[in-house]
C-alpha cells in the first residue's frame, strides 16, 4: 500500500501514520507548513506540505499513492460555524479531486459517530437507523455535510470511497490536545470533579487506526463503518479516571441548565483571555444525551476493538500525565494505578 494521510500530525492521523509504517506500507504525511509536528517526532516518513483548502498541493501530494486517508478536519466545539463548514466541504472536495487526478484507488474519509445522532435515554443506536439530534452543534452539522457531499461527489467521479466514524477517540501522541483527550485533562484539573448526565462510547485511538486500515483493505464503496468500543455513562467514565489516577470524585453531577450556565461563563473567559474555553454551550447542549452505538456492522471488515473503555483510558492517561498538558503541581496530586504503568 502507498498511502497519503491528510491531517497526519493530529491524534488519529499521527497514530495512523505509525501503524501503517509498522505494517510495512509506504506513507506520505500531508501537513501544513505551520503545523505542530511533535506527534511525528522521530518518525521516518515522507512529508508533503500543503493545505487541504489549496487543491493543487493535495494533487501533488497524492501522485503515486493508491490510497488516500482523508483524516484532516476540525474537531472543535468552539470554532466558528463558517470555518467548520468550509473545511468540511472544500477540504473533502479537494481531497476527492486530488484522488481522481492522481489515480488513487480508494479513499477512506474520517467522519464521526455523531452523524448517527443521539438519544435522551439509554438506547444503543444502530448505524442503519436515522436519528436526528434536536439541536445539533455546528460541528455535528459539519460532519453530516462532509459525508453527504463526499459520497455524492465520489459517486459522480466514479471513486471508491468509504467513511469511518470513530466515537470518542482517546489515546497517546496528542500534543495539540483533541477535544476527546481534553475530557480527561479537564476533569483532572477541575477541583469540583464535576460529572454530568448522559453517556458516550469510548474507543482507543489504536483501535480506530486499525479500523481505518481495515476499511481501506476490505470496506465496500459507499459504506460507513462505526469504530467504537464500549458504551458508558459519564459518571462511570469520570469515576474510572479517578480510580486510575488515585483521586476522589466525581463530587458533583451537573444537569443541562447548570452546564449551560457554566459554559456561558467559560466562553466569556475564553473570549477575554483569547484561550480555548474549558467547555462551550454547544457541549452543554449535549448533556443528558446518550451517544451510544452498535459497531456490529464493522465486524464485516474484521473490526474488533482490542481495548475496552478502562484500558483505553489507562493508555491515554499513561501518555497524558507525562505531557505538557498536565502541570507538575497537578501531577503531584495524582497517584497512578498499576494499570497505568502496565501501559508503558
């Protein structure tokens, strides 16, 4: 396999690059000149510099590749809607145009499980049933748009494209701190150790990248494959983080109203300090919702997650506690369990 990976410096992209290299494939990492490439430190990989919004740079990067993993995108609940939509639409169309002109055999589009919706109860959603969120965030809308225009354009161009839809993906090599790993960091930093109502599906980045490779080799054109692992309530997730880090909590359970008020305050602080807010109103609207999914269809391509949620959290925390995301003072309050050390 000769593969081009866009967004190669991100959490999923960098781990995908490393997994492909370990399996003996040729990889070209597509990154911006201004990107933080810490995730690729020490990795011997061919780098192509450009931007997914600059189509010509993608075409040049795709030449000679037979697979294109379009991982690049914005995973953020604080980015403005216009920017999310532009990257989702133009970036995907440019990737497909590049694939067509370069003669790429297959495209794997990194989507998200949020395209399958959520519920207000403990229902596990099947990917074949259409569920619509009552008030989707701009990020959710951007991912739905990305898939729609991606599949439509791929069909028009006669391209073989599949989409993979990771759930909450956590794990190592995340210097930019994705929204997923930020859940762990924010909980550890929170003196009140607040949890909230609802739940999600947690998956290890290692399982997600293997799902990408399986979809490239075995996925059927036009299909979507959910890459998840274990469905848990948020209290269970935060309690597990506490156990793994030897701390108490959670102490407080936030409801929708209190979460929204707190998020409003954090957005104001973020605006005044020019920093990413601790939590946003878009995220607060998700409190009380269940993002629980069934990944059985993905077993058709051989996808079987090797880590449950606790193991995924242990693996992520093992890296995060050694990273710059956690201060020395906070690190000194944590007493890591043996499970964390077992991940090293």
